C-alpha cells in the first residue's frame, strides 16, 4: 500500500491534481491500516521472539518471555494473529484487497464506501482498540500517546496494568537497550497522512537538537559500492538509473547509497516522531540517541497516535460525496511522490516523455537504513 500511495502521489504531482476529501481520508485510512499492522507484526512476531532464545536463560524474565513470545507456540502470537487478521479486514473494505491494491489512485480512491461499510469499519477499529488497550498497552491509548519524557514513561510503566509493552520495557532496562544500536542520530521524514492543510506527520530533519527543513533537491544516490553501472558522481533520483552490473570491482551490495546533503540519515517511526516533535521521542533521543529501545517505543507510540486519528478520518467521510477525480499527466512532465511507510521514508520519482514513462526511480526505506558505503 505504501508503494501504491507513493506512486499515486507522484502521478498526482505530474498531473497537478489533488483528491477530494473522501479520497484523501480513504488513502490515509488505507496507509494507516498497513502501517499499524506492520508495527504490530514487527513487535510481536519479529522482535519479541528474540528474547525467548537460550542465550537469555539466566535472565529473570526469560521464562516469562518464552511462555509469552516464543515463535508459533507462545501465548502472544496466538492472540495477536487473530486480532491482526480482523484488523486487516479493513483492507477489503477500503481497498478491495491486500497487498497490491489498485484502489489508491492519483485522484483519490476508486472504492467508495456505503454507510453500512463505514459502520463495519468503526466496529473493526473499536475491536482493535480494545485488543491493544488490554493486551499491548495495558491501558488507554491516549494515556501512552501523551507521555512527554522517559521519567513519565517509567511512571506509566509502574501504573499500567499487565501489558506486553511493559514486559518489553522491563527487558530493555535489564539489557540496557537504551544505549544499543545507535546510528548517526540524523533523522529524516518525508511526512505522511495528508490533511486539509499540511500533513499529520510533517516532513523535515531532526539533528543535534534542531529541526531542519527537508531539502528534497539535496537527495542523491551513489553506486560506487553497489552492483550498478557507475555514473561518476552521485545523482538525484529524478536523474538516476538502475543498470545492474553483477561483476564490479569494489561493489558489495544491491542497495545504492542514498544521502541527504551528502549525509547518512535514519528513517522510520523514531525519525517521524522526532521530526513531528513528540516530546517523549525527543527526550529519548536527547538522553541516549537513536537506540533499539527508542525505536521500539516509537513504533508502538505511532499505534497509539494514529488509531484515534483513523477514527476521526472515518467520521469525516461523507457517503455520496466525490471519491476520485480523473487525471491524465501531460505528455511532457515529471512528478515526485513522498510518503512514509512503516519502515520509513519512501520516494517515487517519475519522468514522462511523449506521453509515456521515460524514467522511474524509487528510494525505499530499507535503502536509507541499509545505506552502503
């Protein structure tokens, strides 16, 4: 869905159009559903099972982690997978199918919702909120979303009912995950979730305690150490190419090397919330930089922040109002679509010549975060 959203934005930019309100809300809901499902899947199925490994047997929390998080047999996967499946039913209603939906278009959404479908979506969100508040957070989403510092986070943990986030925080303290995995501490977000004015999470760069404007023209890609044809110097993605060269001296990666103003940046939930200005995230970064624990907290924080906004967007949909407007890019034009997937900043750049796509380049979040030499 994130790729569909970026492609739609690039084509909309090339055509010079903006979707109607219903189409904008539907696009936000569709992207948010995928992003929140990704955060949930990452926490329960990709990340927490690591703590059930034998290497941690001597830790006081080990047996609880095995019982709760061990892959396929723990109690958490057996609760989370049905809850995730019910939540992902939103995709059938909003986008027709998942993945590879075609409902998200430059002019909005081609999947208009009826009142009965909106009611079903409200029920799905209520059920997902109830699951999260009981199982993951051990309390209301809003209580967690408004935490403003590490001290407040520790106080919340002491007051929260039994929840899996509290279990993670206990493990993070024991293993000192607050100081593990630090990168360059230069955080970038393209921004996402379009509002009538601006975006819910704005674009920008957070570095050394200051917010900087995002210079999209300062993005380049280098292929010196990648299995692609060397072009002599880093290029902006709008001008770039992707010509594989499987045998190349000095190359070691299929990832290009994206840079912003010549610098490495980190993308993802932590970067998004640092740029947005969430006080908890900025306090965590100020204390220990971009750490493993801070990244996990930021992913779950986004769930607590975005789900209430999904409820609002759903309330703002007006059945019978326009959902999509037709569009046709000019024969000679260009466009860019910048969006935030769960993993971070995703950009699509396209050039149209004689009515056909002449060049199309993508920088995915993985490329930013893998970032070869």
